[in-house]
């Protein structure tokens, strides 16, 4: 697959999606991004769709500026995956007990732990930097300091929406654990605080879209945002690490006789900012619904619940700013999905997967998403498939 190039005001828009298939609202967002004075490049992934603040599936490279609404409110949201020593033949025919144990161990939805977790008491958890991480909370925006207790109790929790925990089977019949989550409520509140600050700055008043308000280099507002952004990105990564340890513990207990082993964890953000260099320029690269896919980088690209996911290796395509899609991408809004599909449709489309099949997750039905196979076909020059996974257990909030 080679990208299509669409003219933009300041820079061309490189698209790994079919431009004709992208909804008008998303194309307007992309064209608006291409008007920003600081923009140096814009790559569009094959899972692209309209998003709040900025287009999901976009990679925005700017010099000396960053847009907090483009990062989004779930700062650091991403995926983690671990291959286990279990084989498909080790799994029981009825996986409902395993799903129930996962749901008891890891709070979902708006749930939180009764008390903050102590990583030092967890099996094999890397505690390095834990105290230092929390000591830095005093340096984030004053507006969220009252949320510290909640933030500590939400560390190690899943959330809702498209966040999930899954047990999967790979092409070689190995069993994989995957999960998708981010920085929970503390990331949301930090993002909303800084978006509000950016929108009031004088240099943003003439922009075509106030959601594209930016912070610029060498200002106190930029320094404050980057401090809080990187803290929230670390929160998200630690949150996934803790959940993965809780998930491993459930699996160990459920399969005691197998003495389960685990291969090194793969982890990747897909809503975040990184400092990277392209064409001799030091750029701030925002991946909004996109993973880093530098040469040899391992990543996870999930499909919708019940359709399968992919472990991939990056090919280092600089035209895409070393990026790839973060998932299948929605093809209809949550509201539209609820109006179109029923619980009977959900049961049919998730047949063979142990998961919720009630009205509370109809908006996550596979039919609301783009076919993951088609998304993967459009990015063969961005990633190489390591293995395809199929879900057998899916936990949602």
C-alpha cells in the first residue's frame, strides 16, 4: 500500500485510508489541522474517523507547538500484550469462571480499588520509580490536586467504552493476554484543564477551529502542559502494567497445574506526544489513535470485540512518521450503533467469545467498527504482522 496525497493549505495530507471513504466531518478536521502555522506533516491511518478535538487515526507533526485537544482526554491510552506458556488445549470449554475472576480482580467501568494498590506486594511487579512517580504529582496542575486519592485508587483499573481485557489464541495455538486502557479520570481532568488554558491564549484566537488551540515552545503554558502530559502518559503505562500483573495472577491461580509462564510484555501508547526528528527538524509528534511503528518496534492493533487482533512489527516508514493504526476504527457513532443494533445482533456477532452480551455494550458491537482485515491490508508498508489473535474472553466495563 502506498499513501494517497491530498492537498492541504500548509502541507499535503498523506493518507493510508481511502480518501473517498472518509466521512466529511473527519476530512474537515484534517484540512483544518493542515492550516496550522506550526504544522510540518500530517499522516492519516487506515482506521481514521471523526473524533472529539481532532481526528482519530491522525499523526500530527509540529515544530515548537503541541495541541492538547489533539492528544485527547485519555492521555497515554494504549495497549499491552503478553504471551503465556498456555496452549489453546489448556483452556476449558466454559470460560465464564475465568471471565468472572478477571472482573473481580480488576475494577471496570467507573470502578476503583477500595485502597491504593501496593506494587511491592504484587508478584514480580517492577517497583522501580514508583515512589518518585507519585512524588511528582505535587508538580502537576493545582486544579487536579484534590483528585490524588481517586487517582491512586484508580491505578490498576480498566474504565469503560472501548477499553477491554482479553484472553486470545494466537495462530500457533498459544494463549495471549491483552488489555487496553489509559490514564483514567486523572488524565481526563488534566487534559480538560490544559485545553481550557490553550483556548484562552491570544495566539489561538484566529484559528479555524478552537479545538486546535496549541501551546508554543518557550512559554510557561507549554512547560506546564508537557510536565503534566508526560506524567499522565506514565500513569497510563503504569496502570496497564499493574492490570497485567493482576491479570497474570488470575491466570496463575486458574491454571495452577500448568505453572504458567509469561513472555516479556509488549506495551504501546496510542494517544500521546513524542519528541522525534524528521528531515533535520526536531518535531513534536502527536499520535491520536496511532501507534509508533519504527523499524522493529513491536505493537498491538486490536479489532473490535470478537473479530481478532494483531501483534505487529514496525517497518519504520518515515512518510507516516513511523506510525500505524491503533485499531479497527469506528465506522459509526455510539449513538448510531445503539439505534441500529440489538442485543440479539451482539450475541450473533460475538458468538464463541465469553463476554458481556447486554444492552450496555451494544455500542461496542463489531458491526460498529471497520473490518480489521481491511485496515491491516492498507498498512502493509507500515507494519509486518507477527501473529493474528482471536479473542475467546473479552471483559468490558
